[in-house]
């Protein structure tokens, strides 16, 4: 929570001014019962004698009522503005932090919980910041100011109220401490529901195609049921505070009225004072009930604040201040081994080197470790042992942004956003239109220029208005348009026919002759013309050489070639 408070510091002056206005309006409201009591006593003793005094008291009450009204309105607006700006900055920093997390950190946190913290948790913090400003001053003034005025009016009756307050505060604090833990558990359940929604929406076509709609609906009901159960537990527990506070204060009210009636009958207390005292008692009752609401909001906000700070406090990837100069792109893996989360090795003792302008093909079955090489090269993960080099520099010694600027990459599950062809290829990088056209033609995306809109042809989200092959060609154009030093295509031509695939590789070699290329694939036709081909099986290197060499020396490569119809030549 200390870190959350840091987001309020830029608005410290506005907060102080708003709290001052809130305090002024609350004190003005607190004076109304006192003036009412004096009016009643004065009119009871001499109804017609001093009309001016009554008008004076009435005017003062009207003035204080306006001060209370407008003071609270202005202060509440300022509080909302402070909460909004602080939450906006917090949400922006949290989003930036999530983008800077390493792949290992994202795996540990999981994407659904990051989404939940950016949405639900920041909303809870916003509510907490707003309510604490609106009621954090008002409630204490009503509680302690009301007690002070009540004590000044009638000390004996105030002792009854004072006797009730410790029991009330103890109950509220106990319920709030338990409520914070319950709301933290609730947010964990919400994370699970977000994960379920994300997975089902991403795979909605598969779910429909396999007639699993009913099963997924039932599965979602179970997840949503757990959220409802946790929310009910937290709500029931925190909801106990209002009835308990109301019961205790109403018992105190009964005692006050009984004792006050006897004191009025005995002549030691005036009727006006008991009316004023009951008014103060009502204010204190409402303030005490508001305390329970404050603690519920504080419980939610505190739980969410801790979850947000868990992400903000994650360590940054260690980066150096300098990077190698030049546009060369030599790639080397030196005895690299790696495992995800310390489990079964995904790669074991992988070594290869790639000179500038050379092409490397990486071939292997699903799960053989092909994409893991990409993850290490881009430093989404760090090698468990061995080292990865770019231009002779260990990738751990290169700032991440400078490292990744060298690459143009198409992932297996890349995405297309809703926008024009130009916007998707440019991807907010400010690339000249001629370079976009060059990349599209090299990527064999001629279908773009066959349309009347050309580069302005609108693409739907996820490219649903394109075929699989068309989407891959748009994505390859995006990777080429930035003029990278290294191009990586991770099984990104699988939807292309053999002729288009061959034309693509020929065009890339012609248009970008100095481009170092890595083709990750499952079919030999994609990699057979590469300078070298790395064959992987269960994370191990089982072959490294040209197509002709591997056909003679690597049994795994020969088996793949035979299964795909022999040596496929262009």
C-alpha cells in the first residue's frame, strides 16, 4: 500500500485542498443539531418574545446547510478526479510492467491473472482511493466531533454511547481483517474464470466444430460457481458488520432515550438538548455504519493493491547500457541446454553457428525443441547452460530492446489486428509505403494489389476475412518490412502450397540478399535449400548439414523425407 500511495503524491495539493473543503462542510453539518437544540429551547421558553433570535438561528442553519452541501459536492468531485488520475497512472504503469516481464515471469504469473489485475484489481483500488477521500475525513469528524458535541450537551448520556463504541469497533476490525483474506481468495477465483473465458473464446470455432458447446458451458458454470461461492463467502462475512453495528447502536439509542426521558422529567435536562443529542446520536450511528462500508471497500482495495504491487515489484530483466554496433547478424549457440520451469530438458547440448547472410533450417517433429531455440535467441528465456551469441556478444549482455530490433519474426500463433493491410504490415513503426509494398511482394502477397483498396484493404480482427495462406503472407511481410538483420519464420509457411513456398524463399533471397534467415519447419521442402539444416529430436541434435549430407548421414531426416514423398526438389 506504500507504493499505491506514491501515485497520490502528484495530487497532494489538490487532495489537501479537497480534504479541507470536506472537513469544513462536515463541521458545518455537525453544527446543525446544536443550533436546532438552542432554537427549540429558546422558543419553548419564549415563543413570541425574541423572533429575531429565532430568525438568526434559522439563518445560521440555512447558511451551514449550504456550506455542507456545496462543500461536499466540490470535495467529492475533487476526490473523484484524484482517484481517476492516480488509477489511470497506476493502470498505465502496470500495463507497461506486464509488457516488460520476461517469458518466465509471465509463465509464473499466468496471463489471466495479469488481465484480472489490470481490470478488476485496478477498479477496486480506484473505488478505495475515491471512498477514502470522500469518507476518510467525514466519518472521523462525525464520530469524534459528534462525541465531543454530545459530551458538551449531556456528559451522562454520552457515557452510554462511549460504552457501546469499543464493542462496535472491535467487531468491525475483526470482520475487516478476515474480509481482506476472503477477497484475495475471490480474486484468485476470478483469475480462473478469466482464464476459462479467454481459452473458450480463442477456441470457439473448434468448440463448435467438435460439438463441445454443452460441455464447455457446463465447465464454465463450475468455474463461475466457484467465483459465486467465494464472493458469497466474502459478502456474507463482511456483510455482518452492518447488522452488528446497527444492533449495538440501536441498543445504545434505546438506553439514551430512556435515561434522557428520566432526566428531562427530573428537570436536569431540557427537551431541546435531548433532541440535539438524539440528532448527534443519529449522525454517529450513520458514521459508524459507514465505517463498516469503508472497511469492506478497504478490504477489497487492500487485497487488490497487494496483487498489483506483486507485479510492479517483480525484478526487471538485467540489461546493460551498451549494445554492439553494426548491422551484422552472426548467430551462434554454444552447448546450450534449457528446460521450462526446471522440468524435462527442452534442449540438450545444442551447438551451431550461422554467418551473416546464411540460411539455417531447423527441422523436427512437434515438441522437438524448434521453437525453444527461437525463445532463447530472442531472450524470452535465458539458457540453463551454455551461451547464445549475436555478433560475438552474449545475448544476456545486450539490452533486450536493441537485441530484438535486429529480428523480423513470424510466430506460429501470430495475430492480425483489425485495420488496413498497411497498418498491419507497418505495425506503428512508421515504415515507408514503398518498403511495405516491397515486403508484400517478397512475401507473395500479390492478392493485396488485386483488390481495389490495395494497401487500404481492411482486415478483420484475427484476419478472419483472409485464408490461412493469406494471413501467413501478411505476417511474413510484416517481419520483412522492418529490414531486420535476422529473419525468423516459425513454421509460418505451413499454409502455403509448395509452389508459393518456393517462390517466397526465392523472393526473400533476391530482395534481401544480406538477410540472415532461420526457417523453422516440419516439412523438408521449406528447408532443403538452406545452407545448413539442424535436425532435432526430443530436444537433441541428431543431424546438422546440407540436405544432401543429411540424406546420407541422418536416419531421422531420411525418414521425414520418405514420409513426405521423397526428396522434394524445386
